[in-house]
């Protein structure tokens, strides 16, 4: 049999969050846009239901993180701008690391 193909869906979760993107085996997987209740928006890669890979999060106040995600947190190389801060470098467990 051929491997399963991702499906492109628009989903609204019971929490009120909204996802538009690819789903594989009923899990966010591939490329998508996730809008959180606080108004922050993540655009990027997902794996096994989590933000994983390259992505961009834009926060309601205009702050922005561009870079790598693992297990829903900033991890790896990236750039954060906002609140008078501009950081380009490494992140670990969602925090500046360098």
C-alpha cells in the first residue's frame, strides 16, 4: 500500500485556537498556521502535533521570533525582535542562550 498523504484542513479546537494547514493521522504535521487565543500567530512547520522545524511567531504587541522550534519551544538558531530588544543567536528551551 502507498504511504498516507497529508490532508489540508481548517480546524478550530475546543480551546478556540485555529489551525489552517496539513494534517497527517489526525495530527498537525507539515506546514500550517496556528492562531492562539492570545492573538499570537505561528506560521511554519509542525511534526507530530507540535511546532517543530522552521517557523515564525508574531505576537499581538508586534514582537516576533523567527527560527527553529522543537517540541513547541524556540530551540536552535533564531532571531527575536520586540520591546526594544533585537537578539540574533541561539535559543535553548525557549530562552536566549548566548
